[in-house]
C-alpha cells in the first residue's frame, strides 16, 4: 500500500466516523502519513487524531480510539496501534491479491440499476439521498421554470437534462444543449454510457470465448485506483450534498476503462490466461460502478450503444 493509498484509507475512516456520529468534525481534504518517529511502531504513522481533537472537543487519544478500529477494518491493514499523545501507528498487509479482491468486491457490491440494488437496501438509500440533494441544492430540473424544463426534456431527453443539472457543482450554471446528444468523446454523458456498454460487451465476448473473470493474477492499473475511491466518493457526495462528485468520478472511471479495455480479451490465436481473467473481472467491476452511478443520478445505462 502506497502512502497515497494509506492516506485515502485513513481519510475514509474519518468519513465513516463522522457519518456514524462518532466524531463531529469537518473531514479534512487530505491526511498526512509519514514514517514513525522515535518511539513509534509499524510501517506508517499519522497525527490526524491530534489534528481533529480540538474541533471534536475531545482528547486526541479518544479521537484515535474512534479511528483505530475503523482503520484496522480496511483492506490492506494488518494492525493499528496508538502511541504517545494520540498518534496512530499502522502496519500494512502487503498482499496485493487480497487488496485487489477487496477493491473489486466493493465495486461489484454497488447498486447496478433501478429497482435492483446490489448489497441490500443501500442502492435504494442512495437513490433517495440523491433525490434529496437535487431538491435541497437546486440541482434538478425543478430549479428552472416548468415550461423550460419540459421544452428541454422534449428536445434533449430526460437523461441529458438530468446530467446537465446534476453534473455541475453548486453555484455553477448548468448548460443543457445539443452537445449532450453528440455521440463523441467530447460529450461526457456519452463517454460514461459508452464505457458501460463496452464493459458489458467484454463480458459477452469473454463468455463466447469460454472464460469468465478471476483474480488469480495481480496487475496494478489506473482503473483499479478509480474503483478503490468509489466508496469515498459516494460518502462525500451525500455528506456535502454534491451529486456532481458522482458524475466527475464516473467520467474518470469511464476514461480509465476505455484506455484499459484493449488488454482484456485475447488477441489472434492467444489463449485466455489468468491475466485475461483478472482484467475481465476488473472491467466488470468498472461496469457495475458506471451503471450504479448513473442509476443514482436517475440516468439509464444501456448495454448496447
């Protein structure tokens, strides 16, 4: 686990502590991790608990206790100890295959479509959350005159209008227009939906060739890093009332998948290998994220485009 990955892991633990009501603080934009100082232990250390103690109105060690179990539960973490005034000392588990399986598992457990959420009620909860965000922050078509909204929906279609309003940050002006109908990489909505259709096409073609996904071989990719960040994006989107964060993350995931897709299937007379099976399961996980994210925004995800 790299320092950047560990920093995101610790920040995610802070997000969960705040969401659970265990800490009443503003989640920092980033968390610093460094090698342990004299007297410390483990592979890395962070003083985030000392940083949050003042805003939380609690001793640093008490804040560290709230974070310790949450960090320890994250994939790739072997042990977390508290030293000194409240430093968190972290020992990482350098098993890349297990980490990859955890990343893919989280992605595949995300909501996949309307009325069919994976992982119990979470998809329904997120759909309701995003609906509330639209109303609370004026993201949705309700923020424009009814007649104008109907005119745009008739011209562009519901999916394009939703994307136009939900993909912009609070305070920015939505610009629904004919560009959202272009089947070109310059249209982010098309790119996201096209990437999802490509993920499904890869799964179908692999089935025709007689193989399915697997995680026998570890390959570090940019796509995997996007998938690893997806749970934190969902958390921050709800916490900050910012569905545009979901849209931005879908764009990045789509770009990464489209750059990765050409490595998934065997070429020519090549036989399917463990590497192909690993790449396929990663592409399938990316498709689950893209479909689930579009579903949360109320936008369809066609398998054929």
